[in-house]
C-alpha cells in the first residue's frame, strides 16, 4: 500500500498544479517520517520517495528550501548517496541533493 501511494504521488508531483495541491494537502509532512527507512529492506520505496521529493521541489523554491533545511533528511540523502548496495537509490539521492542546492539559491 505504501509503495503504491508513493508511486501515485510521484506521478502526481510532475504537473505544476498538482504540486501545489499536494504541498497544500501536506504530502511533505506525510512523507517526512519515511526518511528513517532502511535501505536494506526498503530500497524500492526509498527510490520512489526520493523521486517524489525531487519532483515536488522542482520549480517550487520554498519546498527546496524546506527540504534543504531539514538536517535529518540531508544527512540521510548523503548516506543513501553512498549506498553501494543500491546504485539506483544512490543516483536518485545525488540528483535530489544537487537539485536542492541549485533550487535553494
């Protein structure tokens, strides 16, 4: 169920109007606790989760600033970016980190 919800959120987060609605409805607060997921047991969920965060921050500087100021999230993204076990999670985590840096200026 969780994975399906994240898959749907990622697809919805692409369109500009949908981003605004998702943000307004509190999707960031709902997804925030998932930062504690373990890559050894939840790599596919983490991959999609990071993609949702990246899509939501695309074109919405306030979201990029909010995510970039979350020390726990940034630390976890750095950890995930070194995940040799799951190179696709590492790649997506690096993409989000780069995106947050660029969009937070």
